[in-house]
C-alpha cells in the first residue's frame, strides 16, 4: 500500500488543527479536526493524559471528521480559489 497524501494545518488562532488525508486507492478526502494541543507544539503531562483518556474513551484522537467525495472536493476547490483571489 502506498503512502497517503497528508497535511496538518494549524488554525490561525492556534487552538485547533485540520488534518487532511488522501489515500491513493480512494477518491475521497478525509478531514479531521483536532483540539488544541494535538499539534506540533509541546503539551504538559496532564494535557497528554487528558488526550489519552479521550482517545481510550472515544477511540478517536480528533473532535470530528468529514469525508468529501469528488463532487464536494471540486466545490471546495472552487471556494478556496475564490477566497484566494479576493
């Protein structure tokens, strides 16, 4: 299996992060929204324990996830291009 395309983007306010994954054998994009602390910044031991507990309790290290099909990806690209051009 080939390595997926991955990108982690930190929110401008530095409180959340958006993790984007595109698997080579799939057409969808996966978007996962992470809480503050689950980014490259350092975390305290207590914060790490809280995230470990949340992961064990929910089975997910992220708050929410969106999976976009090809049509939704095209719409997102259009919106992002429009936003960049203004």
